[in-house]
């Protein structure tokens, strides 16, 4: 994130919170900028004639938006169009998963250059709609435009959770265990290999984590239903930076075990610690509840990698020694 | 709209409707692609223990997304940054107005080049948040990214209307009168003047319709509350094409009076007929209800320009003669 972008986001957060009352009409914003999704409750309208003050809906609404830009998030010469469509939606679904939510509807804003081949567009749509179908999401609208340069996509996903049950970034407490889903660093490893221009020689299995990440909807939902996750975030930008975000929102520190970080034998530690785009989930569990946690959900392993501690320090345990955890990766708001 | 884009939108509409059941969880999609906004009702969840089948919320939810791209929708060298921020949000608000809705929350996705001056960003935000404040909208989230070329903005606006009262494009019937708000063609006139590169010589009043269009939220809402509009659309792409869209969705034709089209003395007919970005409202009124219609709402004139007819033809009346109305302008989905 460059300086102007950082300043802009800081200014936006300050201004948005000043301008954002908790309630507009029948929508109450329970959580705005600073989590994976915004969370809204639907409350009785002010001119309601109902005498009771029960909420209008038993479910809260989740909303997330994610940009996916050619030249920033993907390269058309590297990535098959079906994978681009898949990832556009996967980014939004992963945010819903990180709240323990169930995705319902998506809106796609898409700009593309005039010379984009029809076949590319078809494959893009196929990749997107296939993931929509398997995730139970319907495309409800959007916008298209010509683009003066590369492909520009912005996905908005709406989902829901039972009222007051969305898993926030802010719920971690000292003593909680830190867990992650799946293996980390696979997407960064694939990207590094592509940068060395040897795509033809790369196995499909190597590229899979980068090209077809699977949003962990089932796991996020199960953790929320069983009340196992005290806080959760998706690993879109890298373990170190996303852990730092969760700790900041919770007002805590963390200590993670280098040896415990789940990665393949070929994946360098740096990819697993700081590589983005894995779209796995990082979550915290109260220590007395970890005995209720399965070690695998839907075939995906869950791994304990550390513990939440008092204070604000992030530490990496290596051979019994505590080192400061460097925080690197992308930043968004 | 170029050929690939047209094909893409057609394919998307077909696929989306096939993949989109009317209901997902507690959200029922009442109106998807093909109107100014998507319309959702909040219904009881399937595991509800309530015995009654009343809807969960008395309000329907409106959702719209709009792209605004440098080099397509604006030029940075022509347009002040506050105006860019204003228009990003105005586009979304205008869609809410066209449903008779009240806007509540907005999400901004924004990508900009690294070298964008901080002052430009500040002014952009100022323009956007000023319109948000006067429109009663709070910024609830979004995404930012670096952009490899120009500024890319996508706005998502959520609004609401009392259940089942959103004014759709599809409600026009033969015999209905056709009305528009304000004056048409002002934005196209300003754009034509800018293209002649004489910005310094242009009066602020000339540029106002292009740089600071006012979404007609108050009028849209008043028409919906008084049950005066049988169908409505905002004039984002031009009178002829937006009228054609409303007629297509309603399955009707239209006859408009050239002499009745409201435009300033300096505005050529072509600008008023086909010029985009006016963000005025076009709406239809049952003939027996037009006596209830004010000729001015909030200082903005309302003008009758024609009538809905049977069939599918769009005609322009000039000196008593009916000519085919050429349809030109931008197309989106």
C-alpha cells in the first residue's frame, strides 16, 4: 500500500465514522469499516406501529466488496479466464466465510477492453457462475463498462447470519488459541514460480492454490454454529498482516510457533508467513472450548499455530526463542 | 456499447436468471437485472417457528452498483476532483431515486494510480462525502487498490422502500402520460463545450449539470408516496435509450412531443434527446391521476412530454407529424 493510499484510507475511516450514525431507516450498521464484512441488523422502522421492540428480522445482513484488477491482482497472460472469474467471486465469498456467514447474492461490476475476445468473456463467466452455483449464490445485478486499459472487476456479496452471531475480528482474548485452516503459502509459491516464467513446466497442483482458491464457507459456518471461533479473519493478504489486523481490532498480542505453521514441504517459510491470496481462515478459540474442535472439517485440516497474549506484541517462536514477527503483505480497508 | 460487451450482458442476463432462484435464505429477490436497482424482500427464515407468514420486514431493500472510470466516464484534466467524487455517488443515488427509494448506506471501491496527489484524493472525498451528508447516506465500507492506469471507482448504494412499493420500469400502461423532471441535455451540452477545449471560457452554470448533477431523491420519493408514478427510470444514458428501456420492460410503445421536451434555449435538440448523464427522472402517470401531480417539486419543474401507446413503436411528434424516434446513447446492464 503506497503512501497516498494509506493516507486516503485513514482519512476515509475517520470521516466515514464521523458521518455514519449507527442507524439509517430500518437498517442498523452494527459493524462498518474494519472487519471482513459490514454487518447490518434490520430493525423496526421509526414509524412502526408495533408496540414491541423486537428486531424486524432474525438474521443480520453481511455486505462486502472486493476489487480485482488486471496488472494488480492478476495477469491475463498467466491466468486462465475461468480462474479470473472464479477468483473475483472467491474473494468476496471468503469475506463472508470469515464472519461465519452464508452467502446469498452477488453483484458484479465489470469493465473490459473492447478487444477482449468473446471466448475470454465466456470462460470468465463460466468460472464465476460455477463457483456461484456450488456456493449457493445468485447473481442479482451489476454494471458493465468499456475499460480504457485492463480488465476491472468489483464484486459485492451479500450474505447473512442469525442475529448477533457474526464472528468479528475483535473477539480474541488473551489465552485464546490461534488456529488456521488448510495449508499456507501455496498461492505465493505458485506466484513466485510464475514470475520465473516457467508456467508450462508447472504442475496443475502447484497452480491450484493461486488459480482456484476455495473459500472456506463450510468451515466458517460450522465454527460459528458451534460457537467455537471467538474471532476470525480470512487470509487474503498474508498470515502476518492478517493476524496483526485481528490483534489490533481485539486489542491483544499473539505468539505463534514457526514449526506449527501448516505448509507443504516445498513451501518456503516466507511464503507461508507473508504470502497473500491463500483465502484460508485464521480464527481464535477459547482454550476451554478447543476440545470441541474437530481437527478436520469437510476434508480440510485445522491447525493450532499459537496463542493470543496480553499486550500488543506479535512474536514468532523459533526453537524456544521468541522473535518479533515481521508484518508484511498488502493492506486494504 | 461494443459488440463483446453487448453479447456479454445478454449472456449474463440469461445465465443469471437461470441460476437465480427467487429466494435465498431470508432474502427474496423481487427484481434483479433489468431495473435501476435490485429489490429484495426480507422474509421469515425457513426454520422460523413463527406460525404466521407475514414478511419479516415492512421495508424492501434496494441495491445498485455503478462504475465510474477515468477515460470512459470522466477526464481528470477536465473535471475537478470534488466533482468526480460527487458524481461517483450521484450515479448510485439516482438509481435509488428512480425506484422511489430512500438511500441509506454506500460502499466505495476505489483504485487509483500511485502518483495521484493527496490533494486530489482529499477533494475527491470531500465531494463524495458532502453529497452523502446532504442525501442522508453513510459510508459503510469498501475496498481500495493501486491502479495500473487511471482512477477506477465503483459505488454500491443500499436503500429502502416500504414493502411492495418500489417503482419499477415495468409498470407503464397504454394511455399513461410520460413526464420528466428538470431540463434535459445540459450535461451533454457541457461535454460538447469541453471537447472544444474552451473550459476557461465556460461559465460555471454551463458546467454545473455535467459536474454536479443533483439526484432527484426528493421527487422520486414524493411520486412513490403519492402513488403517482406507474413506472420510472433515471436518465443516465439519454432520453431516447432510457425511454426505450422503460417501454421494453413494460411491453409498450411511446409517443413524445418534440416541442415539449424541456431544454434551455442554448441546448440543441440532439443533446436533450440523446445526451446522457442528466440524472433526471422519467416517469409515467395514469391519466386519471395527473390532476394530483404538482408542476414543481422542491423547485424542480415537472414536464409532460408524451404518452404511452399500445405496440412497441417509439415515435417523435414534430409539427403534427409522427417520426420514428432514433434510439442512441450508452447501454449498461
